[in-house]
């Protein structure tokens, strides 16, 4: 395991909680969205109590409120998100000279050669989680693996505030039973295409004929087949 993927949990919503001075907690049903006074716009982020009711980013606010009528609506504070993101990246960069920011709320870390400084990769992952929690009052999920796809699948596997190592030894047992939509780059349109091939799990995608996937999805099909098998260069 030499690659880490560090993902801030429900970033915008967590920033709102952290900035609330104790008014809100992680258990507050909170939604960050456009113009809450007028009840229009879309959901940008939500705390986990709201997510567990089925609320997702990109959902219209009216639909989110139909799922959780008593949710607290707050407007976005983009300048604060940038500040938190920069502070997050300062922590990440202190563990490796090679990082790759992936959006405002996540980063890959190449941990090769850093073991003599901070211990095993999993030890560093736990240390990063604790530092982000203590210094920023935010939580992260960290995935570890031999490559970027393994690390990313690891950070997605358990949220919030978790470390998950995905290895070549446990890849099949952990990920093959999951729905294909748990795989990176499989959205609803790709899911429908794969469903036409009777593929609904990551394991079925891994076992599929790459030529058949390419015929259906082009180059993306072969890439997804590689990802389902834990291959990423």
C-alpha cells in the first residue's frame, strides 16, 4: 500500500457545523443549498442524518425537504470553503512531497518513501484523520491501496471518519459484491448501459468480456473493466 486518498466528509455541511460555534453538530439535519429563504435551488451538501433519508447533492431543495421536512437550510460560504481546503492541503502536504489535489475536498497522496518519517501508510492515514479533526474540526475518510483506484475505493468504502485499506488480497471480497454504481465513473447513464449487459455488481463487471464492454461503451468500457479488477496505472 503506497497511495492514500483523503476525502473530507460532507465538506460544505461540515464547514457550516464547524463555523456554527456549537449551534450545530454532526447530528444536526443540515442542508447547504441555494437561497433557503425562497426554498429553491439545489442541495450542495448535507450532514449524514439527512443523507440517511436519501438526500443527495444535486437534488432540488423541495425534494430534499419532502424527505426531511425539518432540515436546517443554510446558504453556501465559498470563501470559507476555500480557507478550509487550503488548511486541509497544508496538513496533507506535510506527509508527502507528492500529492494531487482532486477538487476542493479531496487529495491523493503518494506515500512511497515516507514510511521512515511517519510510519506505515495506515499509521499515517490515522494520523491525518486525527490532525484534520483536531485542527479543523472536520472529519475525513482515508483509503489506502497500491494504486489510485484502490485508494479511492477505500475512502468511499466507509464514511465518515474511517480508514480502509484495499489490497489485492481483499479487493474481491470487499468490492465484488457492491453495486456497479459504487465504482468510480459509473453514473446512471453507464449503469443503464451495463444493465443491458446484465451487469449489476463490480464482480460481474470484472468478469465481463472487455471487448463486449468496449463495443458498448468505447474506451470507457475497457477502463471500467480494468478498474473493476483493481488495475490502474
